[in-house]
C-alpha cells in the first residue's frame, strides 16, 4: 500500500479486482508558465513521456497548460511537476 494513498486498494492483495497488468489511468491538467512556442513543446514532451506510467501528453500552448494521462500506481502528480521544473518551465499556481 502506498502511504500517500491509504484508501487505494493494494495490487498485491489477491482479492482486489485491480491487477498491475491493467493500467488505471488518471488525467491531470497542469497550468504552466513560459511555454509559448513549438520549441517549448519539443523540450517538454520527452521529459514527461519518459516518466514511467505516463501514457499520453498534450501541450496546450494558447492556454499554457499540459494535459497528462498517467497510471497513478507508477507515478504521481508531484513527479510530473518536478519533471516540468527540470525541463526549464514552471508549473503555474492556477489553471485559468
């Protein structure tokens, strides 16, 4: 069991209906600051898509946000935020 998610079922439990070989996907929108061109997208996409569990990444330039579909058993939202910071961009406090 993940201490950060105490109510999530344990995949190792033989009675759980969730199996590790079946992805459980969540979608998160992360507001960002400073991305405004295709070069920004080329820098940001590989950083996020290389995180284990990330299935899909879309960068919305006009609204300055990143939409990420991921398996929460393999990665968490703070990992996505850290990856954005490491790529040279900054998660914004609020998505408009």
